[in-house]
């Protein structure tokens, strides 16, 4: 007889800041941001702002392995894309989804490489203050 490993459940309450078919991003009153995969076991209860949409206040119950603290902090922007230019002062990032845009990011103390490499034609996920971003195309 094999024992099934029990998955820990989490329950959080906050405001929906992003919503897709596969993920919900919830910002708690403390400013902490949770990114949660929407699976068959994810339960979302809308407290206010029905129907479920960006800006709704919700309680989300989910398997702990389906959620993580992450996402941009308030006042920050995060994008993933192809690095098409990089130097000591700026990063030029071309993202293809959800809508194609090219961004020039001023490299400041708030600029963080979250994943990938800052090398030409590499994929990178970059976070920085909103004011550091300029849309080029």
C-alpha cells in the first residue's frame, strides 16, 4: 500500500490585479503579490466586484504548489521578452505576448533581472520602476 502525499492548502484574500484563463494575480492588503495557477482545485470566492474581474476583491483557496509570491511590486513593471539591445544605461526588450511591444528600460538601482540573460537575442524577465520604462513601438 502506498501513501498519498497530502498537498497543503493556502487561503488568501485580496484584490485581483491580473486575470487570465490559467492564472490569477492577487495583491494583499500588505502589498504582497501572489501569482496563482488556476486549476480544477483552485477555488475563487468573489467578495465584491462581481463578476470575477480585475479589481474584484476575492478569497482564493489553492494548493500551495500552485501559488507563489511574485509579480511586480506596486509601482513596478515586469516584462518578459527578447533582448534586442543592452548597454550600461539601458535595456531594449521586445516582448511578443500578450501584445507585441518594444520597451526601453533605463537601468537604475530598481532594475532587476528576474530570469534569463541580458545578452542580445536572449530571453529575459526584467522588473523596474514604472518611470524607467518607455514604450518604443
